[in-house]
């Protein structure tokens, strides 16, 4: 089963008001994706997806589409779908980075392989190695504390067992927001926070100290991208 053609399909999804995101990266009111449809010589199709946000992934819908259709599709024509190593090598040979576009193509390859074999992809990857419980998580934007707490409580009532709160804006507002959410969701629900690189070292250290009693399970991107030394110092405090 060989790759015959690859399509890249841009998709834009407007978010409902209650799903719009506010974070250190700004406001997020629409979600842009590129869907990949991979056609094979035996008629099986595989589907992949790239989530593209320039300030996050460095890719746009149009750059990902161009990379897929103009760079990757030509060099992958005729390659065995199951030869993932060759698929990866050929993409790397014509373009560095473009991680999400490349991942969407690999995802489509695995999807096609699973469909052809009539097996779930995890079995093709070696099978389950342990029982797995998947948490049902929802990300809350950097809303005002009252709004954040109300939405968090309704999400927990709907069945979500982990709430992630966006921080990295004004430190005092961040602390108030996280405390309000913890009070609303109770002790049994997992709580994580994500600063999207919006804090500096002193702000991060101060906020985490003030939130120490909130039992935060995970702190995501407290400092700007690439500040590994700062992350080490923050962990040591």
C-alpha cells in the first residue's frame, strides 16, 4: 500500500463565547486547523490533523498547507505507507521544522494503516503496556475570578476531573483566579495552571509561593520559551 496523493484542507472553527480563550498570548476566538487526507494505491484513506497557531507552533494554515502540498506530497508519492522512517526522512530532507504539518501526515499514515488492518493504531504501535485511565481535562481562559469559578464548577458538574487555568497575566489577578477556581471545584478535582510563558522569574516564584496551598498538580510554561536556566532556578526555589 503506497501513498498516491495527499490533500491539505484548511478549516476554521469559530468558538462559542464560553469557549473563547484569554491567555498571556492574547485572545483566541477562532481555531484554525489543517486536515490531511492521504490517498493510497489500494483505496484506503487516512486522515490527520494539524493545529496551527503562529505564536504557538510557528505555523499558519497557509504555510502548513503549502508545505504539505508543495514540499511533502511530491517527495512522498509512491512511498510505502507503513515505512514511517522513510516518510519522516523524506520530509526532513526537504524542510526543517514544520512539525505540525509533518505530524499530520504521519498521523494520516497511521490512520490508513489501522483502517487497512482493521485494527486500532495502538495495537500497530505495540499494544497496550498497562491499564490506562484518561483524565477528562478542560482549559479555562484568564477570566475574572467570578466567571472562572462559575465555569469551572459547571465543568466539574459535567464530568471533567481536571481543570487547567490560564495565568501569566497580572500576577494578583492570576492568584485570585486560581484561588477562586480551587474553591469552586473542591479538593477532589485536579488543578493545573498554564502561564504560556507570560511570567518572569520573580513573578512565577511569587505566584507559586502564594498558591502553594492550592495543590496545583502541574505548572505549564511558567517562563518564556527557551529560559531553561530560569526554569532550573525556579524549580530549586
